C-alpha cells in the first residue's frame, strides 16, 4: 500500500513538523496578549465607573446630612422666635400666643410639626411641675393641654437640660400623646428652649433654675421630620438608616428601606450628627440596581475576548500558512480564504476599533467595520501615527520601541478631520514572521465630557457661570504663594450688593437670581482677560486682579466696577430698580498672610464701605479692625432682647429744614435710633436692625421708640414745646400689627401730645407689601390728626400709581437720587418727577441725604419743601438723654 492510499484521499499528508507546534504557540501567545489587554481595559472601565458612582453617592450623602442638620437648625429658629415673644413681655396671654402662631405659620415650613406648646413652671407641695398651658394648633392637641411634662421622662429630661444650659435641647425619642390619641404609630421628639424671668441673662445654672418661668417646645414625629429633609434622588440610590446613639444602646429612628444591607461594592457612608445634646448616627449604603446582561464593561470584555480569539486564529493561520502550503497548497488556500472571511465577518461585528499596521512604516493593513465607520472608509490608506493628534505620540509610534504607547487615552482624527477621545491599547505582535502593530480602541468621548462637566461644576457657580468660592480661594492661595518682594502687586475686591433683599422681598427670588446673572455679565466686561471674577455666595462677589502697578491703579479698577453696577437699571415685570454695591479692597502686597485672614480683611473693608453710606469703595487699613467691631445676627438678637432693660437704646434727632433756608421759623425733627455699646460708642441701626427684623424684635423696639418719644415730647429738642413736628419711623412688622394704631392713640392721650405734631414714617417697601392693610393703618392715625410720610420713595418700585390709594401727607425722596442729582441726569429727572407728582397730589416733599449748598439750591429751584442731611445738621442726642 502506498503512502497516498494510507493518507487523505486528496493526497498524502506530511508528517507533523515543528512549524505546526510553533503556530500553536504563537496563537496561544496572541490569545493571552489579547485577553491581557482586554482585562486591563475592562479593569480601567470598572475603576472609572466605580469612581463616578462614589463621587455621586458622596455628593448625595453629604447633601442628605446637610439637609438633616439644616432642618434641626430651622426648627430651633422657630423656637427662638417664640422665645422672643415671651422675653419681650411678662404677660403673654393665650390670644397673643395664638396670634404669634398664626403670624409665623410654622406648618408651611414644618408640615410634620405636631405642636408648639408652652409649659408653665408651678411649685406645689410635692415639688416643681411643668404643666402645658398653651398649645397650637389646638386641633389634634386636646390631650396636650394640662399635661404634666413630668409624666414623660424623656420629655422632662430635655426640659431640665435646656433650663440648665440655656440652649436648645432635643429630647430622647418617645411616644407623643397626640399620636396615641389619633391611633397613629411612630415615635416623636421635642425641641425645647427655656423662658426666664425679666432681667439680665442668667449666667449660672443655679440662677437659671431660680429664674425659670417655663419652657417652650416644638414636638415632631421623627419619621416625618427626617423624611421631609431628604433629597428626592436619595430613595433611588441609597438606603438611609438613622439611630440615636447618645446612650449605651442605639435607638432606631428612621430606615428608608427594608431587608439586609446591600454592600456588593463595599460603599458605606457613616457620620455622627450631634445636636441639642443628642447624637444621631447617619448611615447610608447603596441600594441594589439591576444591571443589564451586557453593560459597558461587559461589552468591552466580550468584544476583547472575541477579538483575542479571532486574533489567535489569525496568528495561527498566518504562522501555519507555510507548512500547510507545502502540505496541501490548494486546500490551505481555500481554508485560509474561508478563515479570513469568517474573521472579517465576525471582527466587523465588534464595537471596538481594531486595526493592524506594519511595525516598520506604520501602514494600516486591516481595519474592522467599526474602525472604518469611525475613522473613515479610507483608513487603510493612511499610516497608524497619522491617526493621532498628539505630536509626541506620533513620534513615538515611528520608533522601534513602542512600549510607551501600550495603553493611553488619546485624540484620534478621522479622514474628515473630526477628533474624538479614545482609550487605545497598542501591542507589537509577530504575524507570519513579520512584526505588526495591533491597535484596539474604544470611544470614550462621552466619559471625557462627563468628567470635564463634573470638573466644571466643581469649580463654577451654577447660576452665574462664574467661579465659585472654593476655586476662588484656591486661586488666592496661588496669588499669595507668588507674592514676593519686587513682583507686581495683586488686589482682592469684595463686592456686596446694596439692598438686594429688597428685590427678593418685592419681586421674588427668581428676580434676584436673574439680577445676579445679569450683573455677572456686566462686571465681567469691566475686567481683563487674566482677572478672576467669582460668586462667593448670595449677593457677594469676589475679584482677583494681578499685575497691579500700585494702590492708585487698584482703586481705579474698583471704582470702575462700582460705576458699572451703579449705572445699571434692573427691570422686572414692569418694575425698575436702581442697583448699587459696596466694595471692599485689600492689597496683596506682603507674603505670609492666610487666605482666611485676607478674606476677613476684605469683608471688613466692605462693611466699612456700607457704614460710610453704601455705594462706595473702601480699602482696608489696620485701624478698620478697631472701628468695625460688629457682631453676628444671633449675638445682636441676644443683646437686643435685654437692650430696653439695660438702657442700651438711645434716641437722637436730626433737624429738617424748610426751603428756602432762613433763620428762625418752625422746627421739625426726625427721631433716629442708636445702640449704646459698653464703651459708650453709639452704633447705627444698619448694624443691628437686620438681626431685629430676622428674629421678630422690631415690634418691641418700635413700641419703645414710640412711647419714649411721646413720654418726653417737650424734652427732645432745645426748642421744647415750640417743636412743630416730630417724625417717628415704623417697621413693616409693627405696621402689620392691627393693635398698634389703637396703642398709639392711647399713648397720645396719656401723654397729652397733640396728634398733629406727630408724623409716622413708613418706607415704600413696607407700603407696597400689603397695600390695603397699610392704608387702613394710615387712616386710623390720620383720623385723630397724625400725619403720615412715605419714606425712601423711589428706592423700591419707583411707581407712582399706588400713591393715589395711600392717605399721605408727606413724600420723602430716597437719598440715593438726591446725592447724585447734580452729576447724574437720570437722578435729577427722578427728583423733579417725584416733586411734581407729590405737589399735584397735595403732598409736602422732603429731600434726604443733602450733601452741600449747591444741592440745596437745586432742590429749592425744583420746588422741594423740606431738606435734611448731615451737611445741614448732624444727629444729636435727645435733650432728655444728655443727663
């Protein structure tokens, strides 16, 4: 039998040769290399996804923690307001308490509020008891009235803790009687503040216990309180569990899910929240998510495995081609073509870009369908280095050693010149004895865009698209590090808008946001390309200017920014507002200063600019720290609560002169409030009034001013009983009190003051906020003979239409128009228009902030009736307070 008969019927087969063994080894090497590249790419993809998930979860977790903390502090603010009611009056009755609750409308902010209750301290033979006397709302809290707090140990413990510390105290969780009465399940807690008797604030625990009058408390259902503070996205991403860990045993308070924790990727967020004497453990872990069969990472893994297998088949086919050609030329040719066709057909289905190129000249010899679709149909006519935009990477690909190009993120260019980011893996392989470059790439443009977007959001303000405070402080660090002797100076400007709260109050926060966005564009046009403008928060902006020659140039830059804001007119829904800003400047001219100290100096300089009259620039100097002693709103609120008892409030007067100016004649004055520091220095209202308005203390202050003025009416001014008129300012909170008009009328009768000699001033903003109620208030006072003045006209709405509906006697032009009328034609036109309209309505017109004799002459020419300002008369202490 011949060898042909014993072998394949188509011809004799040769014996196995070393070529076949080498082919399998090269095929295995290619397979392992492809799998290694695939695993590396898959690992990188999983790491990116894990980092992105962790960033998103941390942001959501921190937002949840901050929201919970903010909710508790907001509840404390409600109690502080209620505490102020009791501290301002020794005799608060049930009607006043109900009226306070109705005015505050706390359930608009806390729908989960169970009750706002006052417990009165009572001494009995068996000891002290705290019995609940007043509760709002009355509906649903019937069982709370008359309840002895001592019957609820956790509630009583919180009350005693707040009594001894004079701080807001949160009770341990317990079952409120309201829930038990209504058949509702769940646990609650109370937040408490003490009520002491009148006098200076108690300093020791013994003094606080002896002066304890009662306790004010807000009770909540804990599950509802916590749930209302959670971000909407939390329920779809993380599971939240909160426990009270104050004591030795943890008490569960809230759980947003059921079942065991899901911690497949090991993420966990845990933080302690300490507040009101209690410590809560806030723990968040990820919720299970269904993942598709083929996700982004699995798709790359599957594509890489397929590419590796196909590459191994290709390598095997090429490596064994010579041996099979010698054995069976025609069968090898047919099978090779079939194998190549199968390889191309399968490889063209891969989503990854697969290319083969010559190692020598980089000519591309193969590109799968994904490569041709993304890089162009003629990609095989190009060379591999030409695909890359990076010049250094192109140079390295042309060298013999290409190990540095193994795994990189690079921009690839298509035939049309379009660029896109890709994750590229390039390896050198041997095919049929020839060195080849195998490139496998995947499009990561969307991932890069997401990364760039997250980076932009981390350093920019979402509303104005300016840099945010964190990025601004980082740039300040760099500017301070670069500050050495002999280098150009830098300057920090701190910008705070004047009367920004007015726009929010009259037109809403949407209008305020729109104003901030527009001013960001206006200010940016005044700065150079290297200058940095940032929004630091609220209506505060920061500017960092480098390469400044000297202090004079820095002042010119700051003044240019101020003028662009001062000349801007903001129009919103047929209302127009004149905008101005106070700017504080600090020269960055000495190394070693900290960023926080630099910002504090800029804030101090801005504060001094406001103190000097707003709408101006003030640069920081060392003496500002002594003259700008100010306190936070909370500190001022605590000081104002005892200001009347400690005789800290002082009345001054400023004379109002008739036009034309002449010696003698009747005297008019306006009463101005001051706060006397321990050192004897007088503090202007702009420092402490915001705190009084925020914490509801203005009615108390206004009542003191009214009664003190009327009780000493003939001892206010050296002219005594010859005074023609005394003007008294009223706040919005007082005007909205329906009982105030009757109180004023009683005081006029008690102190025998002629009503026609008293004028009450109400600002334009207060008047338009509740037109009908203010009109009723005015009518009541005018009915007995008092006069009414509309103050600061033009600063708010700048509208004449509502003047016809207000019973007025006097119209006072806002001082910002009067101050600029000689240099600004628009301000001059406003003063003329207000004067003409006022006279046509039969009103007397008064101009404020009169700065010089030229302005007096211009006002007299326009027909203004009265003028006042520091240039005419500086405020003096009332005569009765000079003793």
